[in-house]
């Protein structure tokens, strides 16, 4: 049966996350509603579910259908129904057995912080405003501890029966301009609220609320209370890319499992 791949982006501001839920608006709900007008009953698989308010520039969705589709026509039809909050950048025929979730080898997230004294209104739905100056060298010193294979229970919303061990391939903080900071993290997969919690810890250290020497202990604690619940708001987070091969230009630095 042919497998099709959708590469999509969305502004998560008006959605209660990606996954379909009863009586609330979600990205999957809008996407499948549009798809069902063309392909009734089709089910989709997503590379990574995003929380309420989180955006995506490089989300991937796949589905199987027992017919050959006109990909250009499907692209135009979906965008006509979904724009402007959801955009389908490409519709393509995938390799046999392709699955947007299980075929993925890594995911890249980026988180942006507006570190200006006064919030830039143009970034109010895409960046977290922190008006106290953050030292990027300090932020990097914290995020370096995340690289490798760790049990990230301190940073994940617990789900019974699911592991919180994750392989983080790389992290980086950078200045985009004189006020905008961006955190990038690449991992094989993430658990719920993980990226926002990592950012929250970095900022707590950056603001002097937590001593940098405490970071290893906080990771090893495997306890949400270890960070006093520091979680960055969702609107600064974007699923940037989903990869289906080696991480180009990066060397994986995976430690032994905890």
C-alpha cells in the first residue's frame, strides 16, 4: 500500500496541541478533517506530538492509502483548507514501510528568548520575554550537562509505563541578534515538557536562582521537584526538524545508560 509523507508547519497559538482531543481544537483534528474531505477515514501518524501553544516548522506526518494520489493537487487542496495557521510544504510518496514516528532517527527543537528590556510585540507569540540579562556562556555551561544518555525524569511529565531515558545528541545556545537568544537541542526523541523544562533550568541558573554546581545533582535527582517546577512557557518552542538518517555535521556524544 502506498505511503505518503506530508511536511507541515503550523502556528500553535490557537491549538491545544497536536494530538486530536474531544471538544478542543488541535492540529491533528484540523489536518485530518481536511484530509477526510478528500480521503474519507484516513488515519495519520506524526513524528512528534507538540503541546498546546508549541509551533512547528518541520513536522512530518505519514499515512497509507490504497490508491495513487496526485500529490500536487492534494498539496493545493490541503493548503486551501488549512492556511494560514497550518501550511503543508510538501506532499511526497515515501519509501515502503515509512512511518513518520518510528522511521525518525532524531528531532530538533529550538527555543527562543527575547532578552530585551521591553518585549518586542512582533515576537509575543514566538518567544519568551525575559527582561533580566542572561549570559550565554552560563546558559551553555548548563546545557552541556544534558548531552548524552540520561534519565531525564527531572524534566519530564511522567507517563506510567514509559521510560524517561533519552539520548541527547547535541545542545547549543546562540545569539540571533542583540536581544534574541536561541536554544537548540537535538535528540533521538523527547518526553513531554522535556525541552521546556531544560530551558527553564538554564534560565533559573542564568538568573542566579540556582547555582551552576547544582546542575548535575538536579539531573541525577530524577525528581520534578528538584527544579521547583521551572518550565519555560510553550510559545517560545518550535519543532524545527525531524531527521530520517544520520545527524549531518554532528558527532553523537552518547554516554552509557543510567
